[in-house]
C-alpha cells in the first residue's frame, strides 16, 4: 500500500521523523567540518562518488532536516536554507539572471526586495520591468521575451492579492521562470506549486519560525526543475543558514499550523473592527468582503493571513500618535511572531522607496502595518481603540 501523504499539521509536528540514537528532536550539529574515515573516502567525495559531508557551508544534517520539512510542507522537490530572506532572494537572482535579461516583477514588492533589485541587479545589466500584476494584459505583454518573473501575494504592506494561477499560466505561456514570495501567507494558507509556480521563497524570520529570535530565508523548488545552479550559488557565496538557527526554525515549525490558525482568526476580527472605526480611513485585509482581492483570496487561500494595514485619518502625525499610544501592540519592524507588532512602512520597509514606488504600493505617510499576534483578541481590540482616542 502506498504511503499516504501527510497533512500539514502532521508534517509540522514531525513525530514520524527518525534521528540519531532515537532522538525525537533533530540534534544540533554545531560543527564547521566533518571527519573522513580514511583518505579513500575523501577521494570518493572529490570524485563525486560519495555524499559524505565535508563542511557546513556545503551542507549540515541539522540544516538538511529543516530543509526537508519545509520542502514537504510546500509540496516541493528540494529546499535551500539561507542566512536571511534577502540572501535567498539574491541567490535565486544570481542563479537565474544574466546581464541583458529582462526581469518582470510586481510593482508592489517588499521594500528590501525592491532596493536589492535597484542597487544590485540593475548595475549588473539586468533590466527590471515593474508591472501591475492585477493587470493580466500588461503582465502578458511584459513577459514576452523576459527571462524570469517575481511577485508576492499578499503584498507587503497593504496585502494586495495577486491571482497566482493566472500569473503562473502566463509565465508558462511565455516560457518564463516564475517565483513567488510566500512569506505573508505561509504554506498553511496557500500552496503556490499548486498554481504552477517554479520557485517559492520565504523569509523564515517571520511565520515559519514565529518567535522573533532568528534571521533566515528559504528557497523551495517544484518537482521536475533543476536546482543545481542555486545549490552552486549558495555554496560559492556562503549564504547558508547556521545550524543553531536551523534548529530553532525546526522547533518553530512544530507549532506553525496552530499559530497560523490563531493569526488568521485574530487578524480577521481586528480588521473587521478597524474597518468600521471612524478614525480609520481605509483597512487593508483580504478577508474583508469589501477588499478588492477578497474573491481571489477565497479561491487560492485557505486563510487570509495575519497582516492588517490601515490608513489613519489625519496624516503622519495622527498615525504616529496612534502607534505611540499602543500598549499591547509593540512598535517594531518585522512580522509573523507570536506578539503583535506595528510599524509605519514609510519609516521601515519603504523608507528608501521613491514617492512613485510608494504610490504603486499604496503606502502613504499615514499607513500603519499591524502584524497581528496570538494574544487574546479582546485585548488587541481594546488596545487599538484606546490608541485611536489619541488621534
């Protein structure tokens, strides 16, 4: 009888994995290098006839364990762990783009991703073509003759929803390599490989780890696609994750399903509350029935995620007063942890963006992005209500 495919909760819990000496939790191999039994073993490795480990920059059992778990969660062929989400993004770009290539990207990207493309890809001769990915005709035209495509959904910070299956189909039509940043949604809320996407990227700093105590990134490849170039780039540039960070990430994954379920529920409740508040100009959340991306989100997502963004009436000073009067929700960058965080994108993720780029991303000087944690929802609602009294 064939082995039944494990569901997400079982994959995350991981009790069916087998480690050295019967350990239930994967050991931390905090070592830089690995012993050869003899010179012939070293020679076999050099000839490519053995997968015996040599050096942690090339691979490490603790890192491989968490890579396998995330590849299984996403339904992919292989995963590669990196020291940061930005390291994962840049490794993918260096593996697949060359001078003269045209790279089609969404005009709503995380500010760090956009800055990397501007500062590091453009000087090497890669043409960045920024397109509104809700305009499928525009994407279709842009993909003609392009080398690769990159987008995120929901987008950072205002949670715009991109029709993933439609974009994947257009990439296949034009023979363009596709990648999606799945950080906001996680593999619990959506599975981009089901759409036909080639690669998935995560900043595992966020939900996959979920505890705000490590920096990391992950690339996952779909079945049937070559991964050799990404493996080579990671080895040669040295961006691999540290074994202790991999251990912490593996520990965080064990509670991913239950955390995401709570994030989803709390964010939906908070968004519905803020959507009716007279001091909130606009609420961005794909779970709201009046959100432009709601219908698409219902089709391609199993939950709407933990990020809520709001535009506060009164401009920058009003938004600052709101944030400064919060008591439960913490004023800090990043997202995806157990604790609720709030930030102003103009001061964090989009501080280097041009006015035009901010306008495309729907980021104003009075936008606040809330990463809704797993606290009691009544405390979160009470906190935002009290803070909005100062506006």
